[in-house]
């Protein structure tokens, strides 16, 4: 291994640790705090936590720990060799940490937290200004906001229909939302990153990714004969798909150019 690869290996491993730590503590405490076992709430010592040891009660760490570490390590090495245009390796790695935290927390808890949104807004503004200047950055953010607000209110309408369906079946209504306010903020942030007019493609691509997964879930419900009972009860977090879309656009522009020639 080239000695220069030591830098992305070390920084990539540290980035993975940061993503795992923030994904463990922020959904629970909303602040930097001593990590605790997600199964029994027993507090880890920092040594045990950083060495990936079991909690004091013997619960092993979740597979997500290693998935995150390996993926971010691989991405760190990749962007060291192929740094994203204009933003470079170091800003690109910070952006990966942000993407990783949002993706993991939304997948596990269906939450997009205010602290991460505040940090993401500042980071997105910096990435946008470096990538394409002030005007496209601001227009991209505004476009993402307005488009997602429209989808948000459509989601509110769908949630009302779903609630009536649940009450008609004698089920207790819940507070599930098709799209949350956090999704609106996230797409605004992504709009700042991608700028105008690329936010259009980022949105469409993210929606298509989420729609494809939803379609596969519906097919599974049909095959298992659970469609009639569950189709309106099925919600998926859309944040990870918007994150995936932005990630591919920023870090794999050649792939996007092949998908959308010209």
C-alpha cells in the first residue's frame, strides 16, 4: 500500500467512528454525550466503545457499526484518489460524515434532527458557494424548499386519508407522516449543495429511488397476501434516498452524465 494512502485510511476510519457515535447518541440525547447500549441503556466506557466491545451487560454491537466503518473507509480512499470537483478531499470527507449521520439516523429512527439540519445548512452553503457560486446556490435551496413544501402538504392529505382508513377498521390512529418537516429541510439543504438547476435531477432521482424500493415492498406484500391490510400503513423514510441521490451526483458525476447525456 502506498504510504500516501495512510492519510485517507486513518481519516476514513475516524470519520466512520464519528458517524457511528453521532448516530448512537443524537437520537437519544440530542447532544454529545457518553455512548450507551441501545438495547439496555448501559453506559460504555470510552475504551470499550472505541474498541467495539460489548456493553457491560454483554450485548454485542449492531452490524451497522462495521457496515458504516467499512463503507466510509472505502469512500475515503476513493475520494482521496478521485476528489470531487472543486470541493476536494477534506471538504468532501466532512460532507460524507454529514451524509452518513443523516442516512443512518433516518433509517433507524425516522428522524432528521434539528442540530444536524443546522450543521447541514452551514455545510451546504459552503459546498454550494465553492461549487457553483452564490446565485445558483440560493436558487437551488429555494427551489428545493418550495418543491418539497408542495409534496409535504400532499403527504398531509394522504395521512388524513390513512387515519380515516385506520379508524374505520377500529384501529387507533397514529402520528405517522408521509413526509416530515425534516424532509423539507433536508431537500432545502441538498438544494444549496447541488444548486440550480441540478436540484431538479437530484429530487427526481431521489424520488425514483424511494419509489423503486416502495414498489418492491408492495410486490412483497402482494406475494405474501398482506397487501390489503398493510399498503396504506406502509411508510418509508425518504431522507436516505435524497442523500443517496446527492451523494451520487457529487461523487460520481460521470455516472450521472451517462444517465442524463448532454
